[in-house]
C-alpha cells in the first residue's frame, strides 16, 4: 500500500515519489485503482456506448424516412428503440455523468489524492462494463434483444409476452450497472465528505463537486428501488410470482410506480452532473466567479429533493395517480431550474465571454435545455399530457432535454480533456462539431413536436401516410444525420489532434484546484496546493490582486487599505 | 411530503416508497452524524486553515489490485447464471469467493505497491 502524505509533505519528497509504479499495458488497465485510470476507462466505454446507441438512432430514423419502410422488420424495430433508449440512458449518459468525469475531476477539485475507496471504484467500473456487455449480448441470442421499451412496462415484460433470453439479459445487465451506480454513489459521498483539502469547506467546493454530491445521494435513494423492482420482475418471469400480473392478484401499474420512483430521480442523476459541468465552463469562459454560488447549491438541493416526489407525472394517463399532487410538484421543479438559468446568464453578464468550443457547447446546452424545460412545463399539466401522452411530443421534449445534456457533456470533454490527457483538441473542428450538433438537434426535435401535436404515436416503425407526416419525419431524419456527423467530427478531432497541441497546466485560466496541478495530474494528483480561501483557489493564486473585489468583498478590501478615520 | 401524499392520495405503493426513501436517508445520515460528533474539528472545515495544518497521513490507498476485476467477473457469471443456466453459478460464486478472500488478505497484508 502507498501511504499518502499530505500535499506539502509530498512536495518536499516528490523526487523520491515514483510516478510510474506497478504494471503497465493491459495489466495496468485490469488492476489499476487510480481514479484517473478508472475514470478514463469509464469515459472511453461510455463514448463507445454513445456511438452504439447513436447508430441505433440512425437506423430508427432511416426506417421512419418513409411511411411504410421495410428497412427493418417491426420486431427488429422494437428491439432497436428499446436498446437505443436503454444504451443511451443506462450505459451512456448515466455512467458518463457520474462515472467518467466525476471520477477524474471530483477528487482533484477538492484536493484529494484519490477516491475514498479505490478498490470499490474499480469494482464499479467492472460491473458497468460487464453489465453493458450483458445487455448488448441480447442481440446474439435466439429471439433477439429486449423489445419492451426501455421502461419494460408490465405486463408486456412478463414471460408470456416477452419470452427469451434477451429480456433476461436486459434485466441482468441492469442489475450489474445498478450496483455499479450504487457503489459509485457511496464512493463519491465518502470522498466529498472526508477527503477535502485543508480549508476546502463545504461552501468552497466547486459547483460541479456539489452537484455530484447531490447526485450521489440521489443514486443512493433511487437505484435500490430499481434493483428491487428488477428482482421482482425476474421472479415474475421465472419463479411464478404474480407481483405485476392481474391473473395472480398482482398489480401491473405497481411496476410503473417502482420504475418511475427510480426513473424520475434518474433524470436528475443524469442532469445535475451536466449542470455542474456547464456551471464550471460558463464561469471560466466568462472570467467571472459563479453568480449566486449559494443560490446555485440550494437550487440543486431543491431539485434533488423535489425529484423524489414527481415520479407519477409519467403515469398521468394510467388513471391511478393523484393528478394535482404530481402536477404541482412537477411544476415546482421549474423554480429551482429557473434560478439556475438566471444564475448562468448572470455569470455571463458583463463578463469577458470567450467563445471556445466548450463555451459554445455550454450555450447550446442553455438554449436546448430551455426548450426541453418549457415543453416539460406543458407536460406537467395533466390536461395537456392527456392530449400528448404517447405521441412524438413526449419524444421531442425528452430529446431536447437529453441532447442538451449531450452538448454539456461534449463541452466538458473539450474543457477537461486537456487536463486529463495533457493535449488540447482542435478548436476549428470542435466548432464545426458544435454547429452540426446544435443545429442538428433543433432540426431533429422541432418536427417531432409538430408531429406529436398532430397525433403521431411513438414507438411505431410504420405510420399512416397523412399529408405532411413524411415531410416532417424526413426533416427529423436530416437532423439525426447532422447529429451523426457531429459525433463523427468528434472522433476525427481526437485522431487529428492526437498529441498535437500541448495544453500546459492551465490553458483556460481556470478557477478550481484541478487547474493547479500538472496536465495530466501525477499519481495522487498534487505536488503542492495553494491556500484555499474561496471557491476558486487557483484563480486567487494566479490573480492575487483580483480576488477580494471579485468575491464581493471590495468594500472590506478598501477598508483594509484605507482605514476610516474617526 | 410523504405525509401530505398519504393523506391526500391514500395510495400504498408511493407512500411506502417515500417512507422507505426517508429511512434510506437516515441510514447514511445517522452514520455521518455519529462520526461527526466523535471527530475532532477538521482542518478541511476550518475556513482559515493553512495547507500545513492538514499535515499527516491522509489515508492508506492500495496501489494496484486484481481483486475488483475478479469480483466483477464473478458477478458477471452469477448474472449470466440467471439467464443461461444455474451451472454458471459454479464459476461465478467461485470467482466471487476467491476475490473476497484475496481482497481481504490483500488488505491485511498491505497490498501491492
């Protein structure tokens, strides 16, 4: 074991402190417990999942380009949209949000040498990887992959309606990734509570770290419910229990209650980390501290708390839920989210905004998330939801939200990538990627809003040839192709910029502790640490004169210089 | 929230899940409360702390370890046993126990550098 000394002591001895100890190559990947290596594994795996899930999406849009297309069979179409949703939610966005960048950045932001439980952290990754393989291997078994939608509603998901190994592999894969998420939640909570550097009080933690703390707590509350539900579903399928079947006295809608009790917090488990990424990007590229730092934190806590009381707004049309309660609670979430929106704008207000790729991605997030958020307010109202439920309006709303999250995530890769690898990505290709992604998203979602209002149902592989339906579907397909091009540009950028533009330790004039250490950071992260006196210690260190005024203590600073004479 | 929901809706599933969610909050919450009462004030919570005030051993971190991978593969086989047949439990549980024993022994020995 390596005893980790405090950072100043490491600074004194760092010549003797070997950088590269332990195995190399594949054995390093298999045995490493370094949070940066694990985080990198998470990042690469989740981007691979993004590409797999994205190629399913392209197939879906290709199928919908004409009304009675026979590109894929209807059974294959069911598998495609099920696995598209499952891969994107369970295997890409979730692990990317709380596994990939969180793993790498959170310990460095708080000045910790590693995660609190490094071996548990490694186990999280292996469960995530094996869970992904389990779920995707459904395509290679008789009967194909799971085909009951990513929500697996009972009784469609029982053994009569969906026999075969694909559905069981879906359940098994989710069990593994679910435990992976829970362990990550435990790890993040313990790390943030117990491994902060001296002076890094709770209210000096960067917003990204704060958001990950709330995310981790939400994971601990939500994921056990999903795991329990999946075990019940498995028992229904194989052991003859009738928890979700009417025939044996069970209640099918109970599955929806359990699923969405996890499912709605899950939306914020995906979103809060991205909110954190965007907050960091906007503050750094506006060269200002975060506007309303504490307001931002309380908004995050409020969103987290409210997210546990809104699950049944996904079930308005079941007729079994208390409409006013869930409508009010859902509408209330708009308040803290609105606070965040204004704080982001306030951070940019009169700042020196630098339109780098990361900043453009963050701005794309703001716009697209606003569209998704406002249509979400429509859907929180039961009468409107009755009208649009199970139409493309819901699909469009949801994709506005998650595509916004994808933009934030891409921005974070451009922002933190140089810290992780030591090399910048090409900005020109990055900006081209942004425009394809941003415009593609709007071209992709807006026709779907209209189609939804016209009544086109979701989850259908063929649709009636009503006037205008094919045209709008074709526009949406063009948008999907643009998004596909943007992802291709990202991969091209990585290959083109491979070890070409050395980043230096602090390419963006960053605020938080990760920009104080080297790029990439050494084993156990720091040779030395600055004094931590605010939520942006690296900025304070690099701009000694600025800090007092920038943190709203200008008056105190003045008084110190010129004491008031009586 | 839970109380309002119960008296307004009289719906079982949601009320039970909210109640259990509350208990889930208490579990780590009370644990952290217990430790925060027993701990001395820490320099990371002191707004005027200097870096030197945190001097000392922060914690003990394992260098590298194969056991998380072994345990992960064991869990993989256990889950595959749910799908393809109970015989897969043999390698699955085998790997899990091997990893648990190996990991515990590694922790006691002091692990790899």
